[in-house]
């Protein structure tokens, strides 16, 4: 049976939500992101594109390029709620789907022809239902695999649809610039450009061995993608509601400095897990269990974020509010809940480009150097203060069971 993979993408999602809330913003240039000069553009309307504006660029630069643009700070919680509406519609309609980000979805429609007459008709009906019930523009691409469908969606935008017939994937991709292929970043694109490779057709005409020599294993993957081949499976969506970490002290303690260091280390590594899984949290809680086994917790609602410098102070503040008994403590714990999916972002509506780059560099070091011989994170607050095994280097949102149990002895 031929695979039929649907890719759906909510067009300029943040901007579309803002326009749904305030229709006076229709057809006007919109920038969503950090409102300060050092902020970052989280999303921009199509009206700003001719000026050279794009997501991820410094807000100051975007405002200089398009001075008439309306700048909106944005609210992650509002966008998450609108995303949930779309997610539920898709959940009710298709047998298997993957939520790739807050505004992007894949669905496996293989074999659905027998129920709907055609998978394309099913995709069309789903798109129209989302537009009607969620009130948001959405585009889709339909083909035999995830890669081609994603690229097809990009060519269909804005607010449209495109089907790539089985067997025409290679022809469809051939005239495109290489950078249109997912996985081709600026560095890879520059390497290929220096070799005179600008269009996908050139890669299609090259032997795979040559691509392997240039880019190693990634070259082989890229060659297959350029030829329209991709067997990446749909990862069924199971939304995780929270992540947490608890530590039981080897001996009951009243050392507040030690306890604060412990919760700080836990908060830091939970924040890293959020970023690694492209998630944000809007609710944090701290738990204390005393020597008599009485347990108390306190939580706080916050704007969506996954940034250490925003989460750790709040966790420490909750601990200070909670710890008010003259008793020894047996256990402390930290939980991040009310999670929202999304592409890599760290309080994108507030943070500067420099701060974003700092977090990316820190996480890159963690990913690269991982753990020491005893399994401890090399780049970690917990490691610097001598707390062993405080961190989990995995991605808790990949559907796999955790490598390290949430409850550990300290």
C-alpha cells in the first residue's frame, strides 16, 4: 500500500491569532515578538516580507526595514490555546497524527481512500473544518512522504493546498533551490554553493558517493531527500502534561543552602529538557517533604518560557515561601507543568538576540559533551556544586521512557 502523508501548517500562526482577536489588523504589516530594540521577531505577516523581514531577526532591524509595521508583544498562552483547538480537530478526524510544533502537524492518511473516496478529499475537508471552527488560515501538502509534503505545503502558502502525485516527487523538487530542503541550514547551503550546487536538480544528477565525500552521512541523507525519498515515520502524538525532578537526601537535612542549590540544579536541568524537547512551561511548583513525611507544595503561574534566568529565581522564591518549619527535610522536588509545544524559543517575546544565542551555545555544549564517566552532566550547575546525577540529558518528549527515574537519592 502506498503511503499518503499529510503535512499541515498554520499560516503565520502568531499573526493570524492576533488578527482573529483584532480584525483591524487584517492586511497590515505585523511583527510579533520582543517589543524592545533588543527583542527578536517571533513571527511576521506576509506584508512585511517584501522589506526583507523574517522570523528570528532582531526586532530593531525589522522595525528599521519596515517602519510602518505594527509591533505586538504576543502572549504564548493565547497561542497555545488556539493550537489546542486545532489539535483536537485533527485528533477527531485522522487515525494517526504527529504534532511537530505549536503550528505544524503531520498525519498518515494511508488507506483512507476506502472511507473518503480519496485521501486528498479527506485532507481538503479537514482543512476547511479547521478554517471554519478554529478561524485560522492553514495550508497543506499531500504526498508519499513527510519531506515532500512539507515542501509542498511551503509552495502552497498562503492559505492553500497542494498534492504531489505518487512518482512525481523527484520532478517536483528538481527546480527548487537546495535550501528549500529541510535540514539544509546556512552552513550546508554555503558549502554546496561554493561547489556550484544551487538547485536540487544538481544533487539529483550527482552520484551518492560524491555527496557522501562532501558531507559524510548527512550527504547521503540529503541525496535521498533531493530525490524525494524519505521513510521517516509519523510519531504518534501523546501530549505530556508536565516534567518533574525529586531528590531524597541521604540524611534528613536542615541546610537551607544545600536545599536551595538542589532545587536550583533541578530547575536548570528541567529547563534544559524543555528546550531540548522544544517546549515551554507556564506553571512551576516546588515540593518539600519533611522528616515526619508531611509534604507541602506551592505553585505559581508564569508567562510561557524555558529560560533558566526566568525559571530559577521563581523556583527559589517558591522554596523560600514554602520552607517555614523548623524541621529537617527529607525530600525536595520541582515540577514544570502546563506545557506548550513550539519551535526552539526562550521567552521569545522578551529576550534579546544575545540571550538566545547564549542559551543555544550552552545547550550545544551539553549536547556535544553530554556526561562524564559516572553519568553526570559536564555542563551543569548541579555538577559544579558537587551534586551527582542531578540531570537527565535525554529528551522527555520523544515518547521513550526516561533514562533516569524522576525520583533519585541525593
